[in-house]
């Protein structure tokens, strides 16, 4: 009996050690996979940068069949459609998060939160098809433009796709604001709307910034939707009228041309070079989101 009792803690400790080891290995393997992907991109993409002159790389014309690999229209196209999508999604996302957390009754909140999270599971090709068949014709007929496959159409669909992430993160940020902040503002005579505007939203600013960054990362990495609704014209998005003209993004270029390019050609390496640029952009966006999370936790700890 004594031997059985004394062996039990050892077996439990060895079991815990095995679980911790597995978790540690899985955690490091995730970092390893990201590093391997980046190294693969470097291996295939770096030749593009030293086999092509800088004037060509940062030119304004993308015609691989004529050895013109100007990436500037693709980079600016991705940035433009992402910025417009975030500008569209931010007010609606924050307003919805405020409604769910601060205004809606409990039973409404329990219905809305799962519904919003379910929207994130809709396949991007379905949203792209909806944009092609409904939003694009509406834009063409309403605004009288030559085609409805424009930056604006792509931004509308991307804003819809970024909304679930932005709403969920912003709602969580509002939920972390201490209740005594609200009670103190109401006790001083502030109305509910004044409390939300001047107390709750400023206190949740870092979390809302994180929601914007995550929504931006969701938008800039989208492929199928923008490939279907933006027209895929590699042109510079300059001027106010560019909002209602076709554009091509980095992700759409890689998806459209990788299947037909000859392996080892300069065009092949150019597509991987675009992948490197996209990887770096998304990395810095996620880094900014992680910084916002760190600042939020640090302020929470100081309180």
C-alpha cells in the first residue's frame, strides 16, 4: 500500500512533464513553421531582386511577358483597397461593439455575438461571388462607371469580411473597461452616451486599435474575393477617380499567375518577391497589433 501511494505522485509528475513537453514542442514548432515559410520565400524570391534592376522592380508597369516587373501598382493597390476597407468597417465595427456591450439587453447580446462570429466562417469565394453578381452591377448602374469591378467594390466586400474580427476584438476591449469607470461617470451626472463617448471608448482605445490592426491584416491578406471583384488591372491607383476604377493586388497577382509561370524563370522569382513584400507587410501589421495588446495588458496591470 505504501509503495502504491508513493508511486502515484511520481506518475502524476511524469505525466505533467510529458504534457508540458508536448505543449512546448508544439509552441516552438509553430514558430519554426513560420521561419521555414519565410526562408522558403527568401530562397525563391531573393533572386528576383538581384537579377532585376531597381528601376524595373519599383516601376509602374507590370507586364511579365515584356520583362516589366513594376511592383508599385500591386503594392499601392493592396494598400489602397485595405485602407478604404478599414475606413468603411471601423465606424460600423465600433458602433456594433458598443451596441452589443453597452446598450443591448443580455438576451440580445447572447444572440448577436454568435451570429457575428458565424459571419467569419463564410467562404471568401461566396462573398466574392456575391460582390460580382450584386455589388458590382449596383455600383456600375448607380455611379455610371464603365465597370463595377473597382476598388470601391473590393473595399465593400473586404469591409464585410473584416467586420466580425473587428467587432469581436472591440467588444472584448470594451468589456475589459472596469465597471467603476462607468459608475463614477454616471455618479457625476454624465448621461449614458457621454459615459460611452468620454470614458469607455478612451479607456478601450488600445483594444480598438488592436481590432483595427487585425482587421487590416485580414483585409490585406485576402485573395479570392479581391481577385473576383477588383478587375485585376495592374494600374496605379492615383487620383480621386481611382476609387471607381479596376485595380490589382499582390495576393491576386500571385494567385492568378503562379499556376501558369515557368518554374525558375524571372517571372517565377518575381511572384515570390511579391510574396516577401506581402509577408513583411502583414508581419508589421501583426507586430503593431501585438504591441497594442502588450500596452493594454501593461495598463491593466498598472491599474
